[in-house]
C-alpha cells in the first residue's frame, strides 16, 4: 500500500475508536534511542519508529534518559524545559526535563546526574536507575500536558511502568492511557532486590506477586503481567518465548496471556541504502552492482586482508556475547579458513573470552582473517557493503537487524533458524533457485560449517549467486509497513 492509503486507513481506524479531530498520541519510553545513545537494536527501533508513526498521522514522541553520551554529543542542541522533585520512598530526587528535536520527532530527555551522568547501564545500580526513570516518565507527562493514548514501553527498563500506571495513577489524567510492552530480548529481565524496589516505588503489599520472581523483583515480569498488550520483534520469537526453552522463566506468564504477537523490525532506509549511503566507498543498486566490488576491495585493504576480489568474504558485525552463537564460530572457523578459499572479517566487542579468541584467529590466518575489536559505525557500513556473506549463527535472535541490513546491501546472510532470523531469511533452494540466504538449524559447529560450505559452493555458481543477490536486495523491510503494523496494534488497544 502507498503511504497515503496507509494514512487513510489509520485515520479511519482511529475514528472508529473515537479518536478524531486530533492525532492519536503515542509515547515511546526507553533506555536508549539511536543515534543519541545506543548499545543494540532496541535503540534503532526507538529512534526510527516514531518518525514513521508521525508520517502515518500519529503524534509520537520519545522519552529517554539524558545520558552522559547524549550531553557530550548533542548538548548544544538540547533545550532545557523545567525541573521538579519526586519522592522515591523516603528519598527525594531531582528530575530535569529537556527537549531535543530529532528529524522532526520530539525527544524528551530526563536529566539526573546521579543516575545518568555515567554509563547507560550502571553496574549494580541498573534497577535503581530505571525505577527512577519510570517514575520520572509518568510524573513528567502531567507537567508536559501530554497525555498519551498509548505508552509504548520497551524491555525491562520500563517494565514497571504498566504496574505503576494501573495501581497508582488510575485516578489521574493518565487513568485511561493504555500500555504496550515490547520485548526486544527476554534474556534481560531487570532482577533487583525485592525490598528495595518495593520501598523505592512504593509498591503496595497486594501487588508484590505481580513482580516477584525467585524472591527478586523482576521488572520485565511486572510488564508482562500488567501491560495491556505484549509484543515482540518477530512472530517466531513471539512463539518461542512462550516455551520453556526460550522463555527464560517467563513462558508461563506469557502463555497465560495468549495474545503475544510479533512484528518484524523495519530498517531505516535513509541510513541503510547502498544506492545513497555516504559512508561506503562506492554506491550501488540491484540493477547496477559495480560499486560493490570497489567496496569489497576497500574493505579488504582497510582491514588488512589480502585484496583478492575472487575470494569470497564472510563478515560479522556483532556484540560479542553468548547469544550471538560465537561458540559455533569458535568451533568451525579455523577449519573453514584452512580448507576453503575464503576470508573472514568481524567487527565487534564484548566478552573478553571471545575477543581473545578472535585475536588468536587473526594471527593464525594472516591476510585471511581480521578481528576488529571495538564499536565502529563507519566500518559496520563498509562490512555490510563489502562482504559477500554475512554470518549470524545466533543461539536465539528476537528479530535481528543486521541480517536485514546485509540483505539490503546484497550480502547474503548465513543464519541459524531461530526467532527473527527464521522469519526473514528464506533458505536457498538450489533446485528452484529461490531464497535469500543460507540457513542451518542445530546449535552445532558442523552445521554452521556445512551452511558456510553451501554458501561458498553457490558463490562459484555465478548465475545462481547473481539471482540470490537480486532476491535478497528485493526483500522489503520498509519502515512504512512496519509503522503501520504498530499503528494498528496501538489502535486495537483503545
Ligand atoms: P542486537 O540488538 O542483539 O545487538 P541486532 O542485529 O538487532 O542485534 O542489532 C545490532 C545493531 O548494532 C546493528 O545495527 C549492528 O550493525 C550494530 N552493531 C553491533 N555491534 C556493532 C559494532 N561493534 N560496531 C558497529 N555497529 C555494531
């Protein structure tokens, strides 16, 4: 559907729900928002979705902490609005409210030096940080005179918000506001000392069971129980988290709800489009691919690999954590590099164990393997554009944005069939020629190696490879359709 049709459809739905004469109001509350402060895919969603909601006729705004990184990079564009004090149990805490315009979207920044003057997640005090943030969000909304129809909470950081709203704000102007909780990753649940959270957020005794897990306060559980709707970022992951294997202990609560749905993330084509991307050495499109070879040559040179355009190049851009299936890479990559003519480049940082192993891999395969330890936006663009294949052997993957970006750049994903990877990558069928990438299902290094070998075999079949690249680049995870799906979900709750 064209954007105009989508807009009209949203307007009709809103009118059906009694919202007319004004746009439906949405507040996205989250710990991160790209490009202001980002550690993972959550930030991409929060930074991108409101732009597209507003295009569809919503009034979507964002509230995030005023983190140190934001102050340092964007401070001169931030406007101070007002400040006030809130009670957190017996303590009194300062709340500064600031505003920043991000491509036409209003982003409110909650300021408190004690909580947000340092890292985005303070070791050992994350629970306190985000309990404070949740209270500050609710208290700021009155003072901003912005009463949302829906507050869109994201992950455990704002998981307590539905519980507070429904138990402490029911008689306030926010009493009619609905809440949606999006689970971007169920592995992070915000487990904190129970007594502290009860006291800090003044949770009444009768509500303690709503957040209790193994004697701890679980922010995400509170959201799963109390939000009007819960969704996640792909249909497969929505099913998986209702099972014992992937539910991380919240499968019971989620299955009981019976309404958990999945919406695959869109990618921001103003950032991730090989035809216009200013960060890559040469632009290219599905019909004019010459630029991709130049990107490959530059990437090989930049990362110290032997420049050989015929040699298939496999890339990864990832946080180095267990979720991303690095054990499988460790099991398979040496053998793959020894026995096949291919090269490997990885950009990532995280767990020291993986960083050290990757440095070792680089030294065992000079000119054939590069481990770039760190976080580097520019290099990530170069890898998406310059590689032939993109590896994502995740143990679990709620949605995954990287494989969508890779496909947009004609870099064929090699993925494990889990969560959003299963929903978005169609395995290559060598008999029909259909597919957009290569997949395997078991958590096993041999299976990963087998998928890579299938990809390498396809690489040498030039017509098949060209067709696969075309098909991958044609996959459209546009943000308009994505915004529309969220729009429908919000309105279904009113
Ligand atoms: P997750 O949110 O679990 O980390 P996703 O695939 O959903 O995984 O999103 C990861 C995002 O973060 C992608 O945009 C990816 O390019 C980016 N990213 C991850 N690690 C790095 C890094 N070291 N340098 C630059 N970008 C990175």
